[in-house]
């Protein structure tokens, strides 16, 4: 409790004590200097030590506490100090009562009475002063001893008061807070009591059930022992079944791997069949497209045939001439190729005979070995030439096939309408691609470029830009120009003369230019006898 006391409590008590002592000393000095004023001064001085001795002890009474000494007993000086106070009160009462009596008719009697009262009071004051001095001498020692205890008590009292105030505030707040809580707790307590009674009933019921359950537990323990025995037997069975299951699992895994391999094989086979089916489907679609194209071509050919019936008489002569010229050219080219093959075969047979003879001579004598080697070296260029001829024959066959297709398309194009107004884009595209694929040294490249210029009807400026005409020169539009010098010469003079005659005697019509070019290409490329019917089929 001493920790909550403020540090200014003890010095304030000491200052009050010092002030009271100083007031008491002043009162005593005034009483000695003015003895005639002894009753009044006696009252004052009598009241002063009484206040000085009593106030510190009675001060807690104002705060609601009873005055007690350190030992817990009331001070003895209260009995001694009551008489001066009573006399002072009597004096003040006589003074108060004499004031209204002074207005009466007997002022002298009252004055004498007052003088006598004053003298008696002075005597009493002197006696009281002596007794007071004795009391003061007795109590000074006690006061000095008790003052320290009083200071401690005051400090503790102040500390207790502060704590009391704090506790009082807390109690008030707690009362205000706990008022409602107590009501609620009372209600809850009543509910809890009712619940306790219910729970006690339930507890009794549960005890009964516990007894029954305990009996059941004993029975179940016996049953559990039997179940454990059954469980051990079941575990043994499960172990056996697990071992059997593992064996079956291994067998199934082996079967699965085998089936997986078969599945992969079947999958690959299915994939191959799907590829074949897709290829067949694509082939079928292409054939369907070709059939559709052929049907369209057939319908267009029928329409063209109907339209061209009235023009057939006029162009039949030119077609017959072209057909005869084409057949003659094909026969001449085939004859030339046959002669070339026969000559190469005869040379090859001669070389083989000479080779056999040289081998025989080499086996007979070592001296003839050098001659045989020279003979072999002489034969090797002929073999290379034969190989080159064979390669040339293959190329010519390929060109003959492409030219045959071009010829059939060109003849169809010529039959459809006027040759001056129609240009087949497919033919021009094929010639342009062929032009790009050829080497610069090939004379066909310049010839194909001339044909494209004739088909598209280029003017002089376009021919100059393409390199067909020199700058500053002019030529007839649509006239096919054949180069004067060719790197590749025909194998027969008849073909050379026909080639040059056709180039010189070409007319301005596109049909005649096209027919001349086809004749030249047919002479060079048509070498396969098996395609004779296919070449002549579209012309009929």
C-alpha cells in the first residue's frame, strides 16, 4: 500500500505541524503581554493547542474514519480540554445575552456582574492555564513520539484513501456491470439446476446401461477371441490367395506383353492398310476427276464436233496433208533410227569378234598382248558412243511422249474454233516451262521462244525485249523466224531441207505455224513404235 502514496504527502503533514506550533507560540506570547484580556486570550490559546493536538487525530473523521491513536485508544486530553471550551462558550453566551440586556434600565448591575464574572473567569483561566501547561508538558513528549507514527499513519491513510477511492470506483463499475450479470446468472443457475437434475436422472440411467454394457462386453470378449481365431485362418487363406494372385499376375503380364506386341504388329498392318486405302482413295478420286474432265471434254468435243461439222470440209484437206506429212516424217525418223541401231549393233558385234580374237591371241602369246590392248583402246570410244546413243534414244522417247500429248491437245484446239483467235494456256505454259528447263546452248530454246511469241502475238518491241529481233529491225507480226544456224543438225539431209523449207515458206496464220512446229518436233521425238496408234488416234 505504501507504493501508491505520492511523495508530497509526508512534507505537507510536516508543514501543517510546524504552522500549528508557530500559532501556539504566538498565542502564549500574547497572553503573557496582556493579562487583562486573559479570558478571551485564554479561550483562543486554549482552543489553539486543542486544535493542534486534536486536529491531526480527528482529521480522518471528516473522511468517514474514527480518530484513533497508534495504540487504538482515544486521547486523554479531550477530557481536560472540555472545560475551557465550555467556559468560553458560556462567556460568549453571556456576551450574547448581555447585548440585548444592555439596552435595559440596569446597566450598572449588569456591568458589575460582568466584572465579577470576568474576575472569576480570569481565576479559572489561570487555573486552566496551569493545568494546560501541565497537560502540554505531559503531552509534548507523547506528541513528539507519536508525531512520527502519525506521519506514517497519515501517509498510509492517504494511500489507503486513494486505493479506497479507486476500489470504490471499481466496485461501482463492477456493481453496475455485475447487476445484470447476476440476474442472468440467477436465471442460468435455475436452468443449470434443472439441467443438473435431468443429468442426474440420465446418469442413473447411464449407470444402469453401463452395467448392462459391461455384461455385454464380457460376452463380446469371448466372441472376439473366436473372431481372432477365424481371422488367423482367414489371414492364412489370404496369404495363399495372394501368392496365387501374384502368379496369375505374372502370367497375365506375359500375356499382356505378347498381346501388346501383336497389337503393335496389327497396328502397323492397319496403318499400312490405311495408307493403301488412302492411296487407293486418292487414285479413285483422281480417276473420278479425270472421268469428270473427260466427260466435260467429251461434251465439249461433241459440241465442238457439231459446230465444226460445217468447217470440216474446208479444213479436211489441210488435216489430211498434215497427217500424211506426219506419217512420212515418223516413218523416215524410224527408218533412220533403225539404221542407226543396226549399224551400232553391227559395229558392236565386230568389236566383240575382234575382242575375242584379241583374247585368244593374248592367251597364245605374250607378244600379241600389246596389240590386243591397242585394239581394246580403239574399241572403247565406240562403246562410249553406243552408250551415248542409248541415252539419246531414251531422251528422244521421252520427248516423243510429251510432243504427242502436245500434238493431241493442239489438234483438239484447232478443231474447236478459228486458229487465229484461240490460244491454249496449258500449251503455252508447258512450252514456257520447257523453255526454262532447256540449256542456253540448245537451239530448241530459241525455237520455243519464237513459237510463244507467235502464239501470244507479240509486237516488234516485245520481240526486241525477248531477244528475238535486233534493235531497229522490224518483222512481220505472227511470222515464225527460224534460226539460220543450229548447233544440232538433222541426221538426214531430207529432214534438214524440210526443216528449212517449212521455216521459209511459213504463212501468217497461227494454224500453219503451229503445224510446222509440230512436224519438226515429231520428226525429232517420235521413236517408240508402240505409240503409233496413240499418235494417229486423235487425228482420225
